């Protein structure tokens, strides 16, 4: 298939720039895969679409302040966006400007003047502005990032850096495992009330972690989607989650995925019978039509960028034409799009 097959035109005013005052105040478009019927709801109605014994799987990765602004010894400014942890204190990052960086260059990130500054030394350069850096000046890098890092908001959110609310709102309330450099946005709508209602309905809630990288949200540049390569992302699936998903699959109970990243983690470890294995690993799975889903039975997701791998995954799950028709309907109804926007339940 061609990348152009997943294009659509979105008015700029529909790109959500701020989160709503209440997390669960988002609108929710419900798409029925069986007949293509679209209904308009509020996210507060989400638990009503699940039944006792069904398994809801969440991605509990935690967004780190992965955007760093520092200076070289010459005084020139350098911006790093951390992409992937390679080993302790050693990361793959996108650098800007990358051309002027040389191997061995040290970048200093100012923070609390009473503490030793965080430093990064460029160990290697790769194509596409990527660099491998090793950090010094902190035994606990994640703690240091809280001091000197910035929230890695997507470039289409333009309300400025370091808005205090972003530290809270560009993070799910159930985030637990640090490592993501972009939020699993479908989970941003959940509140304690959501979980209370799910529990009352007898829904089984389980977690996994897929540490979201910026490549997840990157538009596909090649004309032929099969030429696109995904960034590698790390995942961890606990034994209780694997057991619950496998039992539901065997019993014919639905597995409902919150977000495309949850789908990718589950499908990456599924066998031909839809059984998954617990454990940690890496995946670069790229899901696009046609794809034989083995685990996911329903999907809650936000609205995604044109020509993106996320839109392709959604199109594989719901069908390309029904998905694009649903997007057209959402645009007509002035839904809010992207990370801080409204959501879509496909069942």
C-alpha cells in the first residue's frame, strides 16, 4: 500500500494545544467494526462498553523529561531528545544541530548551581541527526532529568516550554515505569473514577510497559509503506498480564487495548493461537493493512497524524475506509485531535 492512502486534511484549529480541565471530559467517537456505524459519546461512558470478565490492558510507561538543552565548551547551544536507553547512563538521542557535533564533544546541562551539573559526552554519530551519548555527573539519571530536563511535547503543541501543567497532564495517572519519551496518549483520559466504574462492572485491568519512542509518532516518508522501518522500543509484560490475556483469549472474552502501543506490545509476542509470553524485550513491529490481529479485540485510541504508522495500525484494525470515514466525521463534528485531543473506541 502507499503512504498517500493514509492521508487526510486536518484544519489546524482542531489540533488540541491544551488538555481539557478534566481528564475524562474528552469526547469519544465509537466505531463499530461489524457495520461501520459511528456514534458520539463522552469518555465517561467508556466503562459502559466493557463487560465483566473482559481484560483491559494499559501501558504504564512513564514519560521522562527527555528534552535537554545544554551548551558545548565553545558556548554553542545543543538540544538533545533522548530516544532509547542503550545501557546505564548511555543513550541514543536526536541532536540539534547535529552537523557541528563531533565525537568527544562534552555538553553541559545547567541545573541547581549547588549540584554538579549533568554532562553528556558524544561517543558516536549516526545518520539522521542521531548521536550516542554517555552521561556523567549523576548516578541516578532519571532524577537528574527531573531537574534539568523538559517535557518532550510533540512539535504540533506550541504553547511554549515548561508549562507546569504539562508535567502532570502529559502523563497518565497510572504511569509507573520510567522510559518513554512520548506519552501513550489514549491513557491520558483515565481518572480514579474510571477505574472505580471498571471495577464495579467486573472488568479485569492489567498492565504492561512499552517505552514509547519518538519514532512511533513519526510520519512515514517513503511512498511505499513497506519501505518504512520502525524505531526499536523496549517492552515488559508481567506474568499476571500474560496469564489474564491468555485465559481471556482461550475463553472467548475480549481483550481491550488502551492505545496503539499496548496493541504493538501484545501483538509482538503473540503466537498463531493468540497466546502471549511474559517477559522483557524489544520490538520494531510495524502493523499496517492487512494484518491478522491475534490478541486485540477492541481498541481505545486518540486521533493520529496523517500518513503516520499509528493511523496505519488503526486502519489495519478497523479497515482503512471505515477509519478514514470516521476521521472525516470527527472533523465535521469538530473533535479535538492528537495528544491532548479526544479519543476513539473501536470495537
